[in-house]
C-alpha cells in the first residue's frame, strides 16, 4: 500500500507548477433560530387571552420554522429568522433550508430579507411584536429544489460585518412552508480565494529525467591579450 501512495504522489507532482484547486466548500450551523406569528397576541394585561400554544401548529418541529402568508405580502401570519456568524476568511455562497412538511401548493414561494439587527433571542411561535425587524430592500428569492424538498437562497450579498442574519418570508398570501430545524449543512461557505493561484512544486523523478540538465550560467573565459608590442624574446625561451 505504501508503494501505491508514492505512485499517487508522483502523479500529482508531475509538472513544474501546480494550480490550486477551487476553494473548499464547508457548511455551518446557525447561531440562533426563531419564528413568530401574528396569531400570538401575547398576554400584556393581567387578564386577557392566553398566548398561543405550539399545539396549534403541530407540524412545526422543535427548532424548525413556520412561514405563512397573511392579509398582504407585508403582513405575514408567520415568518422565521436565522443568524450565523461567518468565520474569518470565509464567504457565504448559499443558505439551504429543508422542508419538514411537503408543500401543499407546488407553486409556493419564499424569500429572504436582511435583518436590521445582527442577532435576536430564539423563539418558537412568539408574538410578532417581539420579532426582529427586517429590511426587504435587501432580499433574495428562494429556489425550490427539483425534488421539492429544499429551498436554497443565494444570501452572500446579505452578509454584513461577518454576520448573516435573515428573515424568511412568504411571497404570497396563500404560501405556507414548514422548515425543519436548520442543521450543520444549512449555510454553505467557501474558504480561500476564488481564483486559482500558481504554486511552485518540485518535479517528479520522471520529470527531472526528461527535463535535461540544468543550465548553469558561467563567466566568459578571459581573453589572452598576447605579448606586449615592445616585449623582447629571450634566447632559449
């Protein structure tokens, strides 16, 4: 097995120069997750209606998100939010959110808007009065996967000061999406520069054998000026 390892190393190092491969893609888990609903009016008074129970939304899993359209696009019944700290030297490429429940309407659409704050307290079905504010002048549309199990968002432009914090909202009044708990693979980042950069590598033994001897610069040989014009030859010499 050791011999096969050496053969692989020789194959990699065949040229005099190698180019770095594309940046490695890594995935990260969220820092905080939450969702809020206008159906939860809270209980601000000593006497009043009780706060909404999660039992009223039984299909939302623990740590998941509910996104549901309301009276208008600007007044959803429910929306979620996610925040991630982006590691130094990393660039965010996309956010992937998996569905916990199949879509009842195939044309359902959602989008991500930038939050106006970097982070927020986690919540599950909290009142919208306690939800983080968002700014949809900075937004990206979600793309549904071919098998209709996942929405992906190209959220790179929404990263600010090393933090990705976004709200997930419905496009239309009839849209309803239940997302599973975002996991370690929910945000995909790349580490390193996007462009390949040349790196110097030692050539393999076969490359050295065919490359020919190295050319070593030499100084020019001194030129013999010959005897001076007034020199006198001595006898016997």
